[in-house]
C-alpha cells in the first residue's frame, strides 16, 4: 500500500467553502518556529521541557490531576485500556458509530468490543448499556461525538453499580463540558487527540490522557516510554508512544493563543447554522441542551438524498463531507464479531443520512447563509 494524503487535508480553489483550514490557522507559523529553535538549541527532542509544560498547562485547564502526553489519540485509548489491565477475554462496551480507532484500540489490547446503539444525537444510548453487561465486561467507552458530551451522570451510575471503568473517547471533545463540569469528573480516564484536523491541532500526530488516579497515571508514564524508570532500568516491558517535543511546542502555542477563539467561533457558527435551519422541514439538526457544552468538531445535518445533496454542494463550492458512511459493525474488519445489518438501526440510519458542513473559525455568516440557500434550492427542485 502507498502512503496517501487524505482528501480532508486537500484544499482547492475550486471550492468556495472548504473543510480544511490548516493554512489559515497556522499563518503565524514564524512564532512557533522561534519556540522550536529553542528546542533545537537545548536538544531535548523526546519528553522534553515543552512536553512537561503542555501536560501541566492542560491539567490546569481541565482540573485533571495528571495529564500524560502520548503519540496520538489512538495510542491514548490503547494505553488507557492497558493501564486498566484490560485484555484477552475482557469486554468493553462502546458504539458502532465512531471512527475506527475507538474500536481498534479495544481489539488491539485483546479485548472484545460490545456495541450499543446510539441515539439520534450520535452518542451512546445509555439506556441500552445494562442489557449488554456480562461477567466479562470491564469498561464502558463512551464517545463524545463531534464534541457533544454523552449523558455522563447516567453512565457513571451504571459503571459504579457494576464495578466498571469509564474510558472516555474525547478525541473530538477538547473543551466540552457536562453540567458545567469537566469531562474527567465523570470517569476514570479521558483520552484526547491532537490530529491536524482536531480543534486543538498540531503539525502531525499527538494525543494525551487525563486522569485523577495516581496509580493509573504512574502506569501510563511507564507504558508510553518502554517501562523505563530511568535510562537503564525498565520496570515493565512496554511501548514507545511519547508526545514529540516539537509537537508539544505547537500544542502549547495553540492552547495558549488559539483554542479559546477556535472554540467560541465554532460554537457561534454552529448556533447560526441551527438558526438558519430551524424552520427547514428538509433538514434535521440535533436538539441542543443547556447542560451540554458542545464544541462542534463537526456540524451535522440529517437529510434525505444525502449523497445527491453532497455532490450538489461540492459542485457549488461547498466542501460537504460524510462522517461516516459505514458503521463499525458493518466494516470488513468486524466480520468476526458476527453483527449484521439491522442490529443497530439508529447508527445505520445516521450513516445513510448524515452530512458534515464546514464550521471552523474561518467560516463567516455569509458563508453559512450561502450553504443554507443552496440546500433550500436543492430540495426545491429535487
């Protein structure tokens, strides 16, 4: 297989409104280069000063006692499960409507993913969790889809009753809140991604883990760095998944100078989208609740004739995308789990009707009106 540049990175002048925003977002890269130069002069490329700085800064932002920088968001999930001693013969409850990495982390530690259908807000249906708990169940892995928090208070009650761990996939949910509280307040572990297309993004791969449990944190520090307690002594055989110091420079800069603006503008744009679609019978949006702070990593609509509408929008300069057209239980990789079409009807419905519209901080109200008018015109004649 050849390496490839994912389509979502590509930006073309043919499109008036792009999903990609990386060029604009890092237009002030010279400021980051100055900080990188300091790293080069110090030579602390692995687990250097800037990694420590980022971990402390994000811990302060979230109130988490410990933040551990790792190689990427997938490793954050994988290492979290390893830290909880979850492996062969164990089961982890999660959703079939997510990116492949959520389930991939469960499988690669040797555990079995057990799926629960989602609700029409894309998040796990907490009312269905109890029905799939067995003696083998060790954890629940809720996914805060597109930056919308799951009903964490209810999930926490279930987990406590059945002695289960909660590992939150918060890859898309940096800065989200549940009832004005931090996500980490409702579980054992929160995992995050800093992939270039995330809200807090860097110049490559990177991720981190938040926890309030010292025992878990100490295990994670070992797991991410070969199990080393110093240069020559290894306490356990483990992995190499360190947050790169250069990427930590970028993360610190974004955290300090950009994230607040990114979050506020995404929320503002999403609310304006909600407003223009409010009376449109052809467009269904998710119902919003005051107790949820959503950060809109993605902005979703549900429509009939989704694929035709997507092509129409692209033809007219709008970079509409689908996240994601195939639920995990219907992926070839999941065949061994023996799920079938129809097992998770809401997830399958969303996969067939959901479309993502650009919502990043460089979108303006006139752009949102333009998109809305295109959608209105499409359904007027189709």
